[in-house]
């Protein structure tokens, strides 16, 4: 079923947070069945799977946005390399030798719009982001599960890669070609970063991105679906006072908080807001 999205996906609905929490422990924790799965939390289950550059230009043509993004991201990285020394006390591990994907990640995690779409290796961190929006007005939030294994398997076929280690070739290609507008491909790529900054490190995160000039991520998803398997699974969670407060207690016990996921004073203040939200919902 697609429930308003432009692609097919499997859906599971949980009326109680505790049921989803137990499902994570019993089903999503199986390394054999769940190898290569990553997660993304949405406080609105109907939000599209779109990176920030497409969300802020939602009415513009995809080809135009992607063409401009290639140029803009190269310029943004050039400017960042020229000025990063001004912020060395915060980003001491970043310099001119840092990869483009790492530098794009740094920009993304501090407010810039890019073609990167965040995900996390932790379903609990994804759940935290889904359930901690104080402006939440919808009945359900959701956690998306995305199979990187399926992405690699389909890309291997689409690119006709014949090699004893095709997955390393694919991963190198994803990270190398993301900013080369002359090597565009109608595929989805991903990266876990070589030298992450503190925020993606704490969030156990990486990024999905389209390597296509003509299509965004949602337009490319159908080619990764088959009769027997879907690239994406949506886990819907009912949003109400009981679930928010129950989840917040669990997140506190797991030490999942804004202060840890966004180290610094901003994260500390977000935690104060979150406590007010959970207590006053």
C-alpha cells in the first residue's frame, strides 16, 4: 500500500508505543533478517521522503533543482574550505583533505539545504525524532525502515557491475560521484561518512541521496521494489499523551536526548522544551 505516497511500501500500525518498542527488540534486532536496514523518523506520517533542498523548492522542476544543487553544493564546499579555520575549535577534524560528502554533511547538520536525506542506524533514535515534535498535530507519526542491502543489490544490476567485491565499488561510486554532474545515474546512493562531525556521530547517522539529474529519491524508489520485497517499510505510531510520555521515559533511560544528539547549549535547551512538551501534552 502507498497511503498517499508515490511509491509502494509495507505498513505496520502501532496504537501503543510499548508495542512498537517491543517490536524493535523482537523483530528489528534480528541481524540475519534485518541486515543493512536503517531508519528515519517523521513526526508527520504523510511527509515525503525528500531532502531539504527539494522541500524548500517544492514547486520547482526536479531537473532544475538538481542542476542548481550540483553547482550550489560545489560552491558551498569551496566557501566552507576557505572559512573552516574560523571554526576549528568546533570542527577540528575537518580541513581541505576532508571528503565532499563529509563537508556536505557538516553543512546539512548545521542548517544548510542539500540533497542529503538523513537516516540513522538506530530505530530508537528515529523514534525519538518522530515523537518529539512539540508542533505535532497529526494522529500518527512514523518510522521508515530502508534496506541498504536492496539498494546495493539493485544498483549492482542496473550498473552491470561484475566484480568479487561489488559493494565496495558501489560505495566508492556513491561517495565519489555525488557532486559530479557529468556522472549522473538514475540510482539512489548512500554514505555513512569517513570523518563525521559530532552530530551525525552521536545520531549514528548517514545519508541517502539521488545521483540522478532528472529524478529525486521518491521518483527512484519504485525501481527498487519487487513482488517479494519493498525497499521501504513504514511503522506508524499513534501520537497521544500516553505514548509520548511512555516513549519519553524510555528515551531518558536509554540516554537518548537532544543534549546528546545535538551536543551544546542548543541541545540542552531543546531538552527543556521536550520535557515541557511531554509533561503538558
